[in-house]
């Protein structure tokens, strides 16, 4: 069993990557990102992978995020991504995953849209790709999550899904 699983190692979070598409799904994770940054005295990297022209809503959401982050160590990054809907998922996930090493990311936080069925198949899931391929822990926050900032500071239970194989030790 890994040392961390035996309770002998402490979790250290210095850099948190908050991936945002500047949509409604971006709002629920914000209190949790801020709460974790406060508890761990971590820097937040807010990252938006731009895949087209900015609209008024995205500009407003960007301004709102910057306002929330005042007083918290952070860096706001807007990175150009792929030009077509078919490449957005790959380019966005690849871009975000590439930042893990270059920025020393200890935790990634992503909001999910909550799509299922045909909508998910047609659109794909950046969050799912990140969860599968990230070399660091990933926290996902769904669209129906109640934005209660106190909750993130009082986590008492974590669901750990495992198939009990040696590769699940990581």
C-alpha cells in the first residue's frame, strides 16, 4: 500500500488549475477553487482555451472571475485552441494537460455540463478526457452542485472507486 494511503503523507497543494469555458458550468466550481486555495495557500491558474471569437457573455464571465479572484494569488490564462468543433475536445484537453507540468499543477478543477446520452457522444467531454489522462488529481464539479463555499473546507468523506488492481494504487 502506498505511504499516502497509510496516512503517513500529507497532501500538499501549491498550484490549482481551474479550467473554464466561461459558460454557466464555470460558476459552481468557483467557491471550491477559492476555498482550496485559501486552505492550502495555493496559487490558482484560471485557464480558458479559446476556440473561437469571444462573445459578450464570455467577456462578462471573465470579468466576474477576475473580480472573485481579487486578493487571491492567481494567474488568468487565455490560450488559443482549435478552429473547429471537431477538434475542440482534443485541443482543449491536450492544452490543459500540457499545463500540468509547465505550471507545476497539483490539482485540476473542472466544471461539467452534465450532458448524457447522445448529447455527450456528439459533443464529447473535455472533463472526461482530463480525468482519464491527468497526471495529478482532478476534482469535477457538476452543474447542479450547490455553491456553498463552507462545504469545500469541511470535506469529511471522499468516494474512492477502485477495481482493486495494482494500477489503482496510484
